[in-house]
C-alpha cells in the first residue's frame, strides 16, 4: 500500500474521531435534551444550550474560550500522563507475548485435542469476564502477596515500581486472549509447513526445535496486533487505571467525563486517533525497511 | 459416552454452576438491609436491555454500511478508521457530552452503537463480497432476477449465519462496555442502576462479600454467553 494511501487513511481516522466528538457535542443534545416541561427537543433544529456549546467549541459566542487556549489546557493535562499509561502496557506486552506463544503452541501441538479445547475455553472465558472483575481479582491477589494494590499514593520513591505490577498484570490478562488465538493460528501454520514436515521426516522434530526456529514466524501476527492495539490499551485503559488508582490518561479521562468536562475527553480522543494514525503510517514503513 | 452425551452433561453442569452462582446475590443484603437479589436482577435487566438496543442499532448500521460499500468503497474506510480509535475513549467522549441532570440512557445507546458498528460492517462486507461472487448469485444476475429477490434468495441467507454469530459477540462486547462505563460513573442516571453501578457501589463501601456476590454472577452470565456464541461461530 502506498504511503500516500496510508496518509489518506490516517487522516480519515483522525477526521472520523473529530467528527464523532463534534456530533456528540453539537447535534446530539438537540435530539436527546428536554425542555422545562420535560418534552423532548428532538423536533427542534438546535436548542439554545446546544447552540451555546457549539459556539463555545468554535471559539464564538458569550461562553467561548479560545480553541487554542482550550487545547493547550487539555494538552497540559493529558500529555504528561501518557508515559504513565505506556509503562504498564509495555510491561504487559512483555508478559502477554511469551504467555500467548506458550498457550498457542500448546493448543496447536495437538490441534482439536483436549488441551487445545481447554486453552480455547480458557481464553474465551478470560475475554468475556468483565475487566472490572479481572482488575479487582488481581488487585486482591497483589494485596495478598504484600504488594501495593493502589498506585496513586505510592508513586514517590520505590513505590511506583511495585505499584505497576497490578495494572500490568491486568492489562496482560486483557491482551492474552486475542494474542493466544493469533499465536495458535501462527503455530498451526508453522507445524503444517514443509520445513516442519522435513524435520519430522528426518526425526529431528521436537518442541525445542519448534520454539527455537518457529517462534519468529508464529508470533509475527500477534506482535503486529499488539502494535495496532497500542492506542486502545494506552489511552483507553480507564477501568484498570481507576481500579488501581494509577495516574494514567484513562483515569484522567474517566474523571473529566464523569464531571461532564467533554473538551478534555475530546482531546483524549484526538490524541488516541493521532497515535493510531501515526502507527498506521510508521508500522508499514518499518516493515518495508 | 457418545459425544452428544458429553455435550449434554457439560451443558447441564454449566447450567447448574451458573444457577448456583446467580443465587449468590440472594445470600446478602445491600446498604439498606434489603435483599441484593431483586436489585441485581433489575440492574441486569438494565444492562442487558442497553446491550440489546446497542447491538441491534450497531447491527443495522453495520449491515447498511456493508451494503453501501458495494457502491462506495469509502464507507469501509470509515469503518476501518472507526476500528482504530479506542472505543472506551469515544464512549466516554459521547456520554460526557450529555447535558448535566439529564437521563444518560440514550447517550449510552448512542455511544455503544457508534463504537460497535465498524466491526460488524467489516465482517458483513467480507461475507457479502463472497456471496456476490458465488456462482449461484452470478447466475441469478444473468437470469435478470430483481435486486430484492436476489437479496432474499441468495445474499441474505449467505450472510445470516455469520451475522448471527457476530451479533452474539457484539452483544457480549456491548454488555462489557456498559458495565465498564457504569463502573466509571457514566452508566444510566439514578435511580436506574446497572451491574457496573452495583459493582462500583459495593467497591466504594469496601464490602468484599457484596462485591464478589455482585461480580461473580455477572462473570458467569458473560462467560456462558461467550461460550455459546463461540459454539455458534
């Protein structure tokens, strides 16, 4: 795919994200808002409140704040927290990738067997359990192990290094199901390849050989998936960060969303969309190199 | 035992386990001394209704975009772009736009549907492309059958099985997203409550028994739904 087409797609992602927020900010209140008597304003073109919000967004009207000043404020809140959100994600990748590779190989080794079914059922269950429950379970586990279960109050000194364990493990549990399924498919391809068939014919096929030479081919898709999913897990881990009190972007966005401060959340969407757009351009370029 | 007997034994065991876990909320009372069970059921109804409405809306939107993509491929590009943006952040942005003091439920439906349709559109578009190039459909085109008949006789039956499985998975995703939003304090406006609201309440009270009596049945329901959907797939 040409770089120009990549750039066009990236710009499309950014524009759609902005469009979603703009629609939410301006058009939806007109549909869902009610007037003083409780009647829906859906029939009216735009309510006065909605017009105010729209004008304020555009930097016009009596309640306007300059879009540049608004962006600067939101940026000063969101951007310093990005490294804090990236840290647990990177640690989670380090845990989830080997785990997914091992589980995928277990499943693919005797495809359709009891172990394969057990692995599949486990990862489906792990994907279906609400993130809140997984986070709280791991929080109880790390507390039982004598580690801090909350991050916000312990970020000074050596506290943060221990506090990051809980969020990282929770994120790893979230990443594991998807990665395991991809790894299993990758390992099945490796084990069905001519290379593996030759090794079997020569009596050299062993688990050690598969791990030593097949892992790169089998884990290509999971690694790619991790890169694509990075914005989702770095900017959008609000539940995990809230449960562990981790001072990341997700906690910030959730708090501002609950307070109805949409511009900060909108900036979060923009950051996530820009991040995704950057990856969509950078990753193929890296692969070609 | 024959495979179907294994399957029946497994289904019976799962049903009994789920029933036992769902019985948990009846063993505890909430902050006001009332049995937790009825409140858990009512919250479940809210969560499942929200997830159902969001799934149906997202399904309709996804199928419409997939059909539109046959004429204008740019529609799928919009779906791709939608898949890139973290769904929870977009949901937060939409729900945060609800005017203060108003019922957030319609905003929740919108937020979930807006983030769930791209996945459906992508999968339906794939199936549709395959069905359109199927020899039976190409013969129908050559015979001059009208568009409605071709949809009824060829395209709809071709996309229906996968669509059903995708909608099942989307329903589970919508349920999990609704629970997450409600846990973050962005669920349906009080006095309505959803499962996420109950979990947040139990956590803020610091009552571990109440928390797990709320969460364990939710986990049982969602895992059962996911396994059933995967079987269908």
